[in-house]
């Protein structure tokens, strides 16, 4: 499964929803993009890892950091993403005011930050790919 490719649609949806004033859905889509981006790296490291089956964003970052650089901003974004992953999907009506344009902007920035981290800091090396594919034979 190409988690990285799958992340493109929710990231685009986060931006489109924000532009339409659908801030809760914008946050929801941004957290989904973060989830998929992190899973793309976890899957590359260990394709059958249990973290792929859940939404433990902080756990995924901790696992990714065993190989790739540790960054406080990434940990912070992942922690908030996990917190809002469910909150944005299963909100009570009284919580809807929490989802503002500013919060939507913040989560789009978090998703883009995670994407930048995946693109620049978590690049697969030839050795990574050789190790991964040699295990499957």
C-alpha cells in the first residue's frame, strides 16, 4: 500500500475544506494526512509493524526516530495530531466552536511539516531498500 500517495488527497481536502469554512473537517483531513505520511515511513522500515494498524502518531514518530532524526516540532505535531484525530471526527456539537480557521491553518501547517520531514529527513537509502527487500525473499 502506498501510504505516501494516499496522504495527498486528505492534505488537499484539508486545504479545500478550510477554504470552504469547514474547519472541523479541515482538521480531520489534516490529521488523516499526518497519519498516512507517518505510516508511509513505518511501512518502509517494517511493513508488518503493529503501528500501521492504529493511529498512534506519537508512537509512529518514536519508532521512526530509531532510524531518522529526532525533531521536537515533529513530536509536538504528532502528539496534537493524535489528540485531534478522534476529536475532529467525533465532536459533540458544543465543541464545534473549537474548530476555527486558525486551528485549521495550524493543522495544515502540521501536515506540511510532517510531509517535509518525511520528504527530507526520512528518505530511503539504497541500504534501507536492500535490507527491506532482502527480508522478503
